[in-house]
C-alpha cells in the first residue's frame, strides 16, 4: 500500500497494513534543526546545512534520504511566507545559530544580536522596524515580542485584529497551486496550513508579521478579552471565518485534491491540569465559527480537518467532534485526564488521534532508550487498533533530545510496522 492509501484507511477508522507516521508534516509535528543535523550525522548521511521550515520554532525540513530511514509518510505543503512575513522560498542564505549550527533561511530573514546574546528577528525582514521575535541567549527558538499599543476601551475596533486577514490574492493562489502539486508528486500524505482559519491562536495574536500591529495584541489582554470583551472577540471570529470560507472556496479551485489534510487551527484550550476556558465559553465563542469552516470543507472538498490543542482537553473532545474536526493533535498523554486507553475507547470512532506516540516532556528527552522503546510500543498498541491513529510525537522534537532516544523511537516504530 502507498502512504496515501494507508492514510485513507486510517482517517476512515479502518486498519491499514502499516501505521501512518508523521515527522515534519506540520509545524506541530516537526523536528528541531539541531535534532535533524544530529540524526543525519548518526546515520552517516551527506552533510548539508538543514533548511529551516519554521523559523519561529526553528524546525527543519526532513529531506528524502532521512525520511526514508525514519519512515515518514507525510509532507508539508509550505506556506508562502515565514513567521515574520518574508518569502518562504529561494534564494536561501546561511544563518549561524547561537548554538554553533549553520542552517539555511530565506534571504529576507534578517536578525540582529543584542549585547546579552539575545537574537532579534524583524517583521518582513525590516531591521528599521521594531523587532517582533526574540531568541533568548541560550535558547533554541524565538518568542513573540509583545508590542501592544495603548488603546482606549471605547474605541477598540475588531478590524484592527483582522489586519492580517483578507481576500486571498491571485499570486497566492498561483503559489498554492504549484506548491500543492510539488507536494503531491512526492507520493506522501500532504498537509497544508492554508492560513486565515486560526481563531484566536496565541501564536498569531501578537502580529509577528506586522510592523505596527494594532488592536489587542498582548497575550494576557487577549485572554482577558475572552471574558471582558466577548462580543469583540466574536465579531473578529465571525468576519475571519467568513473570509476564510470564501478563501477556501478559491483555494480549492486552485488546489483540488492535491492536499489531504488542512490544518485549521492551533488554538490551545488546555493547560497541564485544566483548560483555558469553560466548555460553555467554547460553545459560545468558538463553536459556531469552527462549524462554519469545517462544514464548508466537508461539504465541498475531500480534505480532512486538523485541530491542534495542547493540554488537558479530554472534556473538550466531544466538542471538537461537534465542531466538525476529523483529527486532534498532539494528544498530550501526560496531561490530566488524557489517559490513552480512555481516549481511544471513548472517542476513537469519531476522532483520528494524530500524535500521542511518545511523551516529549519527560520520556523522550530524559528517559533511557529502553524506556522510549517501551512507551512507543505500548502507545502504538493502544492507539493504532482499528485505524484512526497517525504516529507523531506529543508536539515537536526539541533541540537537545538525545539522538540515541530518537533512534530507539524509530526502531520501535519499525518493529510495530513490521
């Protein structure tokens, strides 16, 4: 069976001949550039600088030679711009990271280094603008810089938080048409984040791509707005989802069946032990707009819809189903209430679990290779029965995960897939 054939069975909750595996197919199932370089060294692959696929999190592209070794079945149709809004395509240039690794980044990606060692990134690569991203000294990825402007409570305008959303332009459609064709030609499962559907995703709220973001851009202020300015938030989501549906209509005309999965939203609803909002708030503020987006996709395309939410979201699973999501990620198995056996038994007929294959907070970075192997085998046994499971780690593989632990994970997966 091909990767695509396995995927089609998996998402329809039928058992494929082999489990589908994702390493690098999304911005939440990726590998840090340092982890990729270490793996390439371990397997004796040709040295070449790793190409950065997500500069915010410093994730890297997994080339075909490494994909073949680790068994990756997925590929990402990349967005046209990076996290700071520069063109995400060649020409590329070398970038010397603070930890001593040389990687490849788009030519328009520009940084400066502070006296304390912090690295600053700039919106649209313009170093004359205020920096929008910071990699702290000793860190391995960027954090958003909050650039909240003063505002008058009586004058806040939802349009300010919609500045980065609008009707898709013809050159973007042409880009996605070619990019989706490129990805489809790989023969792998194709995933795309087409943009515009991230309702309240905290990674987008600060407006990292914008030189002078207006509106509610402070993360704490945004969370307070969910309670204090509910109508304001709903007005944003209503207009944003309306725009999204129209853009999706035009995108489908250009892309057609060249993608399999659309990454809809990465808004986190869970903490380690609880949730960011009450279920009733989800029903009121997010549900109608998620349903609008997912309904259009399901009624007009063959695409499957992907929802990312970290944390203790067991109590939201039925709501994710009602909202129309096909896939839930990252399945944070060590958060409160996220017992794998319970999740699979209770929700496994309605949701595809994309992730949850190994704990990335404790076991993968700090366990022994034998502990990693045991957890991978155990969790695959739980999640993979009767389809409905794509193996991925619980969120991205971070920079300093021991290479021997990653190898133990890949070897355990090979055992399962045989």
